[in-house]
C-alpha cells in the first residue's frame, strides 16, 4: 500500500499538468458582453441593452482577470459622459461550466460619480458563448447577460 502512494501522487501530477488543462474551458481573449436590464430602481433603464467589450485572461487554476469598456447602449455609441471602464476583480473564476465575474465599473467620464460594483454569472454554452445574468449597483439594475467571443 505504501508503494501506491508515489504512484497516486505521480498520477495526480500528470492529471494537473496534462489532462486538467484539456478539461478546463479557456476564456482568454476578447468578449462582447450584452446585458438587457429586466429590473431596476430607475424605470427608464428597464429594457435597455448595454454592451461591453471585455478582455479576459485565465490562469491555470481558473481564476480570471481582465478589463473592458462600455461599447454600445441600445445599439448606439454611448455619449462621452456615459463612457466607463470595467475591471475584473480578484475572486472571479471558472469552475466546470460555471463562470462568476465580479467587476467594478469605473467613473471615467464623470469624476463625481462613484464606481459601481456588479457581477456576471454565466454558464458556458460552448467555447464562444456564455449565458446567464448580471447585477450592478447602477440603480439596482439586473437582468439577462450573454457573452460572445469577439468584438461588439
């Protein structure tokens, strides 16, 4: 039995080095995130579609980092005063087919506005598609979220 321990440790190392990366979904790269507001404290936001360009990097443990920016609001470029950045926060990760991203939306164009926190919770549909929900502190808004690999 003691002789089996080095074999088990060796197999675990082989799994971690060679097989785990093949079984882990890789989300590195550029994504177009489309959020549709379904609930909000501000009724004008309900039904609004906001798209973000998001660049993700994934480490070998499934942790995500990255950044992005608001790209479109209801199909049009946002006015300069509404331009904002996104920063993926520590703790964001991929686990199996589940993706959870915590983000901070910056106050780039309006210094008087506070930074807004939020989350994306997605399921991996395929290597280029994520679907789920979002919520943000922006007027307590939440709704449907979809991400597709590539630019908006």
